[in-house]
C-alpha cells in the first residue's frame, strides 16, 4: 500500500490528480445521503478508517461536517490526504498515521466510523486474516461510542457474511442500495453497503 500511495502522491504533485476513489463517487454520495437523511448532527465526530487520499473527508467537510478524522497505516496515504486537504482548503480535517488493528488510546469516542474497503484489504491479508478481522472488530468496539454508527462498504463480503463478522457488539440498522447485476439468471450486488449501530 505504501508503494501505491507513493505513486498517487507523486501523481498528485505532478498533475493534481487525487487518485483512486474507492467504489466511485456514488459510494461517497450514498454515505453523505444517509447521514443527511438521518439528521446526523454536523458536529458529530467522524472517523474515516483507512482514509487513503482523504477525498471522502473533503466531501463530508463540503457537506458541513466539522469534526472529521482520517487514519491510515500508510504514511504515504496520510501525506497524500494532507496535500488534498491543503488544496481544498479544509484545515479542520485531522489526519493521523495509525494502525486500526492497534489503535492509540486517543483514538476513541467517535459518533460515526466509516470504512470503504479497509475491512476488505485486511480480510485479504495472507497472514492470519481471521485473527486480523477479530482485531478489527475489537478496535471498532473501542473507538466507536455506544449507540454510534458504523457505515461499511465492501466488495468482498455479502450482507450475511458482514452480519456474521460484526455480530458481537453491533446490530444492523440498514442496508444501503447499491448497483445490481444479473448473471446466470441470478441477481446480485457488486458492492455491499451496511449501517450498523454499536450496542
């Protein structure tokens, strides 16, 4: 990931391209629409887990959200997101190099946690993926306030699989609509987007 974000950082410095928006712009719109529909206060504390280029945080800031934090374990990703934040003039976005599987003590008390692809990436780790998924769920329980919301977008997991992964400490509130496709007479989604609430 460091190498990928170093390339994106160089590209941003060269031509101003922010790089990949995971799951496309509609995934960001889906998250912001849900927050607005549920009248989530603009001063709610929001954590973007695996922020990458930080574009989601910029869009949240443009929508009026003020208490925004992005973390990524890749220093190059945080450098890139800092450059994007600077270019957009969004000084109120906090960015930190942080490993979500071993979060620091100050990473706590968030009203909302958002994940677009980070749980997927952790799930693909060849060394003890199941153990890392358990660490992730434990970390989420520590950083998210009771009754706080967790919005996850995944291309690796079905709704049923995610319900199973987050069954301890979280309950499903809603499945967000995502694009459907038909193959072999069966209908499916290429992406799953769910909202959980911490018990």
